[in-house]
């Protein structure tokens, strides 16, 4: 098999995956691989060369400087979503207990990142996919915070009751038409149910807001990730549902990314 040349940091990540070590430990050293490891490296380099995302080869994505393992039912966490974590941490005090609800948790990256920063917080993580929820549970175990987590298999807020200080969610918000224009590796490796929503990408927000207004649920603040061109539509939905838009936070590319609302 012809050797494939890849950027150094990619090759280090692939090597570290095979050797189960930290990529930084490989810098500057001479690596010796046995025959099986050489074949695995060559195979993984070929996969990356053909378009398989690095995270899907090594099985995890770094998010908020934490490792989150993936499976085929979870969305690969994006750096843009760290904007939501920042917004939440700006509102959540370090020295007070609180209850967090994470809707459509996937890997658990939103709630678990917040829990790592707020040791008195507890979180309820929901997802309609049992397979995704199992991955979130494994990530909570890996980060030694599973004792502060509750996992519920449900669709958004169905069956959820009570008070939550903070609600977090990155629901599907890509319209079916926009989905057709996504990169092929996104369409091939990320579950469509975690990406696409009907009604021009707004259906999940409409469901969540309707459930929040009709069910026996109360909250202080909610943080929803939104598409860069959905700000006006989302604000209108929030107002119609009887809630107040506190702020629209832009991401590092200066696109509207998080809407903060209150009851």
C-alpha cells in the first residue's frame, strides 16, 4: 500500500489512537510500530484521505478542552456550540447548586462541559435516541460526573416536569433544502435526525416552546443554539410562546449563534 502523506498533527492523532497515548507525547520521538499497527495506521490514513472525519476514525471529538466519545447516533460536536457553553457559564454561579436540563443531549457535550465547570450543578440529559443517550452516559462516566447526571429517553420535554434553573439545547435546525448543500462527509457521518428539522429548520424550536408553555415546567433561563440566519424567526417564535428574549449571542465568526430566553 502506497504511503499517504498527511498533515503532521493528523498523523500524530492517528498514531496516538493506535498507541492509546496522548498526541503530544509523540512530538519529536521516533515511533516503532509492529506489523498490525502499521496496517491499522495505513488503513486509517486511507480513510482520512478519502474523507472520513478524523473524529469518526479515532472515535472522539475534543470540545471545551474535554474528550467526548461519539457513536453513529450522535452529532459530532462543533466549535460553534462552545458559544452556548460560554453563555450558560456566564449566567450560572460557581457557588450555588442548580438544576440543568439538556434537551437532545447527543454526546452530552453541552451539559457535561457545564458540569465540569460548576461542581454544585446537577443535570438531566434527554434524547429520543437510546443509543445517543448511552453515549452521553459513557461520557459522563469518563469525566467522573455521572453521579450528578440523570438520563431520560424522551422526545424533547415529553414526560418532563418540575423546575429547572437552566435549559440548554442544540436542536436540529437545518432545513431539508439546506441539508442537500452540506458537505458529503457531514451527510454521511452525522445522523440526519440530529441535523434536519422541517418548517424551514424551525420545527424543533416550535415543539420545545410549545411544550415549555403548556407543560408543568418552569425555568429561569434557556439557551438555544440557532442557525446563523434564524435569529429574527426564532425571536418571533419565543415572543409568541409567551417568553422573553434576553440576548442573541454571536459566535467567533460574528454570526448569531445562541438565543437566551427567560420565562
